């Protein structure tokens, strides 16, 4: 039996999963742990796609 190829990995919130609905069947929860804290802190600083960067707002 052939295995499906992994084509994407993402960090999703529960809201993201709710929006994706039942069609999004495979997810692997990550428990809160210190191993990922630095990465998550940096990702929290990244603006959403299509949103201006904070330094761009200061120039306006």
C-alpha cells in the first residue's frame, strides 16, 4: 500500500481547524511545551499575509 506524500506542514489554531471543517481529517496536536516556545514567539510576531508591517504603519 503506497503512502501519501507530505506536501505541507502548518501550525493551526483551533479556529483554523474549525474553518477547514471535517474535510481536514489529519492533524497532530502539539502539547504546550518549552521546546517550541522560541519558535512560536517568533511566529507570533509575523504579520498575517496582506497586512502591513508595523514599521510600514509608522511611516504613514
